C-alpha cells in the first residue's frame, strides 16, 4: 500500500472491534459487504487491511473502537477542511 507504513493486521472475529458484515458506509448511503476478487473473499477480521479496497472496512473497524466515531467524523471532515482552507487562500488579498 504505497510503502508508506504498516497497515492493520487481523483482529480476529471475536474482537470487540471486529467488523460485522454487511455494514453501512460512513455516510450511511451504502451497504458494504466483504470485498470479492474472483473466488477470493476478503475479511478485515481475518486478513487485515490487505489492499486499498479494504479501506472502508478499516474505517468501520475504527468506528467500532472506543471513541472511534469521533475519529471517523474527523476523517470525514478532512476533505471539507482542505477545501475551506483553499477557498480562504483564494479570497486572501495581499498586503
């Protein structure tokens, strides 16, 4: 995953923050199930975040962690924060 750093390993199906499939996306607009590639079915609980397609599963696992909803809310607001900052730079008058 871009070689930047480690990605989460499996937590096991009995862990308190184990993902229960299917689950709702962060915005509640989609129902997500295990990702399938050919005959291979991926499960965050047993495979960890094995590829980029499992980022939504990882975010769900973060949400299930104590205090995790606040972290997910911060993640969800990141793009808007960037755009707000960019708009402010465009509106800036030198001097």
